[in-house]
């Protein structure tokens, strides 16, 4: 039967160190591939969030402009006559920003 006590002290120290080094190397290889996969997923999700943020900001800005135009049109007859065109252009702008296709990477 093979026992470590029959080996020299140097080998008694080197064998566990080599065993741990091999285990650490295997763990690093497996962990690296999982980490790379996770980072790739995170990057694609971040890209989609950035694109959605821009569209949402555009919708909010256009909607706010529509509200302001409608409120000012209550008090100014010239603005009231132009309100319909202003609202139509803002609505068209909202539809354009809403219909942008999302890129799936």
C-alpha cells in the first residue's frame, strides 16, 4: 500500500501542491469560459437597454412638447391654428422612434 510517510519530506510537500495547482488550473479554465459567456450576455443586454433608453427619452420629450403646445394653444389663437400640425408631427416622430427595430446580437 502506498503511503505518503514512505516518501521524502520534499515529495510529501510537492504532491499536494501539484494536486492543488492542477485543480486550480481546471477551475480557472471552467470559470473563465463561464465568465466570458456571462460578460457577453451582459453586453448584449446593456446594448438593448441603451437603445430602449434613447427611444423612451425621445417619446417623453415629444409627449412633453405636445402637452406644452396644447396648453399654450388654449391662450393663443395663432398657436391654436398651428396645434393640429404640431401634434401630428410630434405623433409621427413618436411613431418613428417607437418602431425602430431592436438589434439582437
